[in-house]
């Protein structure tokens, strides 16, 4: 009997001590916060003793909205309080140095204190406290501010190019991006989103609706929630990249119904490629078609898919002869095909949780670009990458388990991580290419190349030995624990884009029109080509590395065949 009683007494004593410790810690924390608020509310300086010792607490409470100024009014004001008011009105002779954030708020806090004391003294002549200044159209940009417009989501007119920047969005940055693609108007929304186009939105609203500051340019207006601040782009800013030029797609036979299938046309003597491309860019068509002196603007269609090019000499005749012939020259304009750029979150939560799984460097970002433009729905991510969000992947900010996205990017492996998903698209790429791509990303970001010193350092061999094993284990784990899999090879997606993409879209249970798929094919590269100089050594793998990687390739190839598939593409399976 004594032993249980002793244990109970010991437990009670420990509980009392714990409660005492927590109470003391809570009181100490509250005292520290109160002292810190008092420091922020009043600049350091001498204060008279007496009843004014409690004055900073009231001032702080008013500053943070805890007290109403009317609750602090009194019929009489003591001389000590008048002395405190007089001292607070004096400028400080020697301000004590402090943190930058504290010094930057001194002027604002001083105005708040003056406002409170003038109310307290009942002085109607006191200086009014300036409110927060409304953002204004950027004065430093070379474009012309057009106005504030309503953004109607899927029906927006500025949808030629889209990107976001949560930290550094400025008006000039957006204008340069739109000018580079030969767009006339640049629209900014919610402080961090940029949209381009050649036609103004239909609905104009009051300037007060565009009340968000640019994330990277304080004081400049960058739209609002569902509102666009629209600027007319005049020219590229100094130091920005050059405008994109037209690209020759080839010589093609006219469709069966001739030029009547082309939506717009221009006929003029001595029509040039630049004149035709400029005309079609202004009309926001991705294709400029020249046939003699005739210029046509169009989209790729099932009747004019640009898959069967003919000999270029058939289009090299005299203008009059070419006009009578059945062939035309096709050029890609700088503007984007906008038939597949509208994207949104799923209207209801998905019942099937789908993963887009791949080893890093296997083309997951590019596959997401294709899926989003084909289905019209955002893709999510197990991670958060601000760089990808800035490139237009709005699902990066959404929680990966929200089920508001069509599929979720992941590089994870292991039974627990895999069994969370109901099904998955397993994207596999040549490990040699994947390892090089991932090493480039680690050293130089999504669009850069690793420097020569990175390839020649010890970092590269260590990377290969650790990541090559991960490439193999990633595929093997998904084959073993995945519930419902669609295996997609990067090389097949690259060589046979539309058939492979149709299979992926069908797996995601989304119906897509042929025109939208052709739009995806026309915009297939997106913004994901690496820029800069390639490393000097095109073959960074040593014989020992190749022997290691080839062994993993054989293992994965056998596992795919045992799983009922066709194995890895023969182009990189060792013989």
C-alpha cells in the first residue's frame, strides 16, 4: 500500500514543479514582449518620473489597436502629462543606434504618437497623420500606362505569355518579357504576375481597384486581385535580351480547301517575311504563311499540321509562279499559340491521387509543361520550387495533398512514399542524360550549365556513384510498390510527342481536342531550354563509371520486362 502511495506523491510533486516552471516561463515571456513593445513604441530618451511611467503602455496599446483613443480621454489633464507631451514633441538630439527595421519605423511611430496625443488633448488643429500612400503607375518604365482592367480568368485577352515572380516583379521586368516576344501590352496582376498580349481587356475599372504594389518595386502599381495594370510596351529596356525572331518551319502543301481555311490574310506587293510575321504577330497568330505576294496567318490544325514538309525548292519560285502553285512557306512568329495556355485548378477534389514520378533530371518539368497545356489543369509538386512557380507552374504553391491538381511531381521512392498515391506516371530517361542534367541543375539551376571546374572536381565522381544507384532503385521501387502505373520513356515522348501525350492524357482521364494537342506540339519547348556554353568535355564518364551505370541499366531493363513491359529503349541498353 505504501509503495503506490509513494509513487503518487512523487508524481504530484513533479507535476507541481512542472506547473510552476511553465507559469514562470509564461510570465517571463510576457514581460519580455511588453518591454520590447515599449522599446518600439517610444524612441529611447529621458522620461520624467511619476505618473508618466504608465504612459508608454497606453501608447503601445493604442498603436497596436488594443485601446480606443476615446477610452483614454479625461476631463482634466495633469501638468505631468503636459510635460510628457512637450517632451515627446521635441526632436531627439542623439538617437540611440538600433536595428535597421527599428530605425525605419521611427517616423511612422512618431506620427502615430502625435495623432494620439492631439486626440487626447482635444486639439483639432493638430497635424493629420499621413495614411499609407497608394501605389502609382511606374514612372521609370518606358511603356505608357493604359489603365486598370478586369481580369476574367479563362477569357482574358492578355494570355500570350505568362510568368510570375514572388519577390522581384517590376513593371520593367514584365514589359521586357512581353517586348521580347513582340507583344504590345503588358499586364500585371496581384503584385507578382505578368501577362502579355496584343489586345486590351474588354472591361475597364477604376484606378483604385489596382491597389497592389509590385513585389520588387515599392510604390509602383501591379494590379490587384482579379485586376490588371496594363502598360503599352514601347521598346526593350537597355541591357535586356533581344527580341525573338521568326523561325522557318519549312515548305508545305496547301490544305485541301486552299487558303480559305486561314483565318486572316494580307496581300501587298513585295511582301517580305518580316512584314508578314509582323502582321501575324500583331494579330496573335503563331504561324505566318507566305505564298507569293500573299500573306496568311493561321494556327496548326488537323488539316494543316506541319508534319509533312516538302522540298524547299518547290517554294523557291518566282512570286507569281508560287502564288499559282499549291505550296507555301511557313514561319513561326515570336508570339505564343494561345489556344492551350489557359490553365486552372480542378473544380473539385480529385478522387484519384496521381503521381508524376521520375528520377531528378529525367524531364519531369518538361512533362509537367506538356500535361498542363494539354489538359488545362495545373500540376502540383511534392516540393516547392520558386523558380518553377515564376515560370508559370502555379501549382507549386498549392499543398501537394490538396488534390486540386491533375497530378503531383515527385522524385521520392520507398514503399511509404509510393503507396500514398493511387496511380502514377513513371517517367524514365537514359541515366547518362539524367545524371548530366541533374548535375547541371545542381550547379547552375534549371536552365544553366555546370562550369568546367565542377566537372573536373571530385564532386562529379561522387555524384555519379551515389545518384546512379538512386536511378535504379527509384524505378525498381515504383515497379514493386506502385498500384497502377503508366511507364513513359522520355526518349519516346521526345520522338513521338502526340501519340505518347495522348496516352498520358487518357491515363489522367481527361478528354482533349486535337486542336489543343496541336497547340501543345507548337509550344512544346516552353521555357526550359538550357542556355549558355556547354562544357568542353562532351564525355564526362570514365570507363569505371560506364561499367557501373550499364549494370544498373541491365537491372532496370530486366525488371521492366518482368513487369510486363517492353523494357528500356534499345538506344541506350548495353549490348
